[in-house]
C-alpha cells in the first residue's frame, strides 16, 4: 500500500499519497485552503416580482474572499468584489441594493444582454431574403434586444459543479418572434468564480430557425469602489489597431478605421480621461467613448484584450474574450438621476463598460463578422473578467 503523509494547510489536515505527484498534491492543498476560508455558494431570496415569482440571489465566494453575486432576473451581476493593494475588498460594479429598481427601466446594470447586444440600424435586418422588424427603442434603432431584452427576463438559475471554481448555470428560452427575432433560441450562460479571482462567463445558444445572436454582459465598473468618483483617471490598454467609427445614432459606417493618431489609440496604457473631451467628431457623437474596438488576435481564441488599472487603489481589471470586438462605454449618459447602492447617485462618467461582442449592426453589415446562427450549430462565447492588484 502506498505510504501517505499528513500536511496541514490553513488549519486543514490533508492526506497526500507519495505516489500522487506534486501537481495533484498542490491541487488538493489549494482546494483545502479554499474550503477552510469559506469558498462556496450562498443562496437567499432577493425579492418577489409582481407575479409572485421569487428572485434568488446567489453569492459565489472563492478561497481568497472575493465574491460575485448573481440573480436570476436578467442574469444580473449585482456585485463583484476585488481587493486593493492593501487587501481591502470593495464592490467594483454599479447596481442596486434591492430587486425593485432592477425590474424597472435602468441602464442595463450588470445584465445579460440579448438576443442582440448593441445596436441594429432602423430596427430591421434581412436574413435569407426575409426582412425582420424589431422594436425601435433607441431613436430609430434597436438597442440591446429591444423593449424587453434578456436583461428583463427571468432566467432559471442553479448551482453546478465548476471545473475551476464555484459556478452557476442560467437558462432561458427565447420564443420564436420574441422582440421580432426569428427562431426559438435556447440559451445557457455559466458564471464561474475561480481561485484566480476571475469571473468567467460562458455563453451557449442553439436555434430551430436561422437567426442572429450577439450576447454580452453589461456590467459597469469603477475600480475605486462604490464612492470612487469618476473613472477618468483609470488607465486603459486595449489590444486593438482599429475601431468601427459611427454615424448618426451611433450606427457603424462599415469602415474599420486605424486608431493611430486618434483618441481611440489605447494600445499603450492611457488614462481614460486623457483625450475624452478632445475635438473629435467620433467623441462628439458618443458624448465620449461609446465605440466598438476591433480586437487583435484570432476570434474564437480566449486571449487578453484589455487591461484597466486604478492608481489610487492599485486594483487591476483584465478582460479576456473569444469575441472579435469590445465596446468601450464611459457612462456618458449617466446623469446623477439614478440612485444606486448605498444611496449613491451615479453621475456622468462614474463607470466604464467593456462589453465583449460581435460588432454593432452586423446583420446589416456584410463585411463584419457574421452573427448568423443556424439550426444544428451552437453559438459559443467566453469572456473572463480577472481582478488583481499592482503596487
């Protein structure tokens, strides 16, 4: 019989067979340490809808004390905590303390967005010779799936065994014709909080008719914490040589423009506010940054595409994705009228979004990467938000 040894790690006694090898022993010790510090999933009632349906809040906690809370309504990320350089945790996403404000129109705080994230021009698109008409909920255009997109739906939600951490699986069936989109779409989204302080989001979808799909998460970040003020001092790097310029209604022109020599060049770390008020027609159209960046690297491959640091706290957010694009939005339409967690008024440019995605208006832009999903195929996409610190 192989001999065993006893290790003590974080107050937990671990038996490790000498024949196991260092990698297995290390994995056992990490799991034991996580367990000793309270890694796991907590579940409680967050509120009740007018229909009488209960919305539950799930808290994912890793062994380092980092947490992410998710609700079934809209698949919303209600909170995501991250340590500063001194180890102090703070919530780095905007949102609300209770369910009721999430049930009302709001700026998509933390929501899963679909069936089509971002804008579709004139609320229509053509697929296989048929024209589909969508609700125009953003001027003359359709934004984030229409009047009642995925962020305003009740998803099923349950704890599942995660490969690399604590995990939740959410499910939603979008009926054929919902918000004008064709096909019954079966959607599954898995949130995983890893021991590497990553909030990983895995998306899957299938359809019974040809349709278009563009799924994302709409979390608003402020790495300075709940009362951190504006995000203009956050330092951003985006691995993108090009972006998609827009015209009226923030609809892409179809061009892929070089970022060189423009305020959109974040290939080297640059403060978000360094050029946000520059005399630039694109910034004037968006009231700041509200643009899609054409990411370098192979779409479909999980790669690091963006990094944001906050000098005062030392917090760092890295974004990895398999998507071809990311929308940088700098909270230009927040105006202080929205009151969120702890009674905090969310003012202009007090948060940023990095929404990983296919390009806006792709159904009407043949040169853009296709968002068409057909029966027999599966839409898959992964995005990771990883938090860390720097000195």
